[in-house]
C-alpha cells in the first residue's frame, strides 16, 4: 500500500531526528572515550631532594631572668626601659635607702663603742695585772718576814687578802674584755647586715642582655619576688617548636633547619636542632624541639610565631619529579607517561620525598615526559589519546 505524502514527511522528520540523536550520541561517545585529552607535560629532571619535618613554635631565649628586689621598699629610680641593652653589673633601679643609711650609721657607732670598750678593758687588764704582781711581791716579802718573826700573822693575812683581791680583779677585767670582744663581733655583724641591705637598694643587671619587659614604675612599693624587669640573654635564642611524634625517629641534635617567621614569610633563616624534649604531650601527641637561631630578622620579638623545617635527609644528583604527579594503584606508586601519543600508567620506585619533589629510583629515565592534568581533573584512562596544552 502506497504511503501518503503526510506519512512520508512524518517518516522523514523522524529519521532526521534519529540521525541527529545518533550524531550527538556519537559525538558524546567520541568526546568521552576517544577524543584526545588535553594534558600538561613535565619532564623527569636531575636535581636535589630535601626531606623536611615541619614544626610550629615561638621564639624564646635560652637564658631569661626576672629582675626583682631582695628587700622590700619604695622604687625611687628605674634607669632602663623595654628594648634597652644592659651589661652585667649595670645599675638598673634604686630603692629608698634613707632608713638603711641611718641604721648603718647607728651600727657604726655601736661598733666604735664596742671597740672602745675592748681598748678600755685591755688597759684595765694591764693595770690589774700590775697590781696583782705588786701584791704577790708584797705577800712574798711578808711571808719571809713572818718566818723570822719580822711580821705578824695578821700582816700575812692582809697581804694574802690583797693578793687574792688583785688576782680576782685581773680575772674580772679579762672577762670584761672577752665580753667586749663579743660585743665587737656582734656590732661588726650588725654593721655588715645593714651595709648589705643598703647595697640591696641598688638593683643591678645579673647578666649581659636585653630588657624585654618593664613591670613597675618609680613610686611603686616592691617586695622580694616582685618582677620589675624581664631580661634575656641574646647570646642564644631559639624557636621552641612542637613537632608530631611520628617524626621522632628522624630527628637528631645538630640537624640543619630553616626558620620562617610569620612576620617575614618570604625569608628562610638558618638554624639547627639544639635539643629534643624527651616527653610527648599526651593530648596533642607532639613534642618540643628547640631550634637554635643563627640569624634573626631585622625586627623580632620574643614569643613571636615561626615555622621550622628540619632537614632529615638530602639526596643530590638524583632523578626527581613533582609529588603531584604520583598516583597510586593497589598500593603501588606510579605516573602517567606519554607512550606514542597515548596515556600509559608506569609504576615507579620512589626514594626520598621532599616538600614538593620526590626522588625516582627506578621506572623512569631522565628527560622522560610525565603527564598531568589541572587540579580537580581526573587523569586519562590508560590508552587514551592525549594532546598538550599550548604555551
């Protein structure tokens, strides 16, 4: 049966639609499965790979001291301020010393009095000993006369009594001198005590360093332990950085490091590991590594934040590729390479891993092209045709 003209037109429209759908489907299949994928080319290079461990910490002084008074008093002068450099023994502050000066003068007077008492007792001893000698001589003469009946028993008793009194007086003056000498020692100790307290009104720098904080002002009442100034030694500064415990086995004293202060993020300054803390924080699972700073930025402050990168390995003249090129299949590392214009996955043996590059020990040759795609894009499947971005 012959088709009418309307039916023929309907069939043609349907056929045209099917042809368009087939063309679109074919185009989609071609684009998805057969069209060349645009990729980027990276060549295997020869260079240096540096493995580093990252830590974050603060700049600290190895030696830090708080300047405080040894005695209580009113702060009269404060001769330095934050940011001032000081030398060991330099006068930093003074306390009110009026009362102590008076006490020193009183102690000196007491010492002079005690010394005069010693001198006077020494004179008394000389006089008493002379008297005792005279009475002994007289007793000997009277004793001899009494034996020849030239003296009476009464006269002998009197001579004996005078001798005993003179000797007792000698012992008394000797005891007075001993007590006076003890008074001198006591007065000397008292004078020394008040002199030391007077000296304590002058507060001096305990070390060569830098004043990083001033806590008091003239007129304040201070007591022992009151912080007046904080002084640090600038001979050794370090960054006390917290590092994850997984890196413990790779770290050692004297390893080189680079330090990046957040105030100068584009500058890496040299340093080295000074010591490792033998204790890990039970909450964060991190431990402290102190990094000696060999060079400071132009402007720095104790307590400022910094990142440290501790070098744990360095391989030179080895084949390297960017870490972003490495992919993993079934636990094996590999990269996509250009094989006759098609993508091919190539397993590789990796060596030392740096921050951005990784050492390739086997699987690639120097100068070989490794392909990659922009971030967020999947690598082409193996065997897919590829083409390169035009510069």
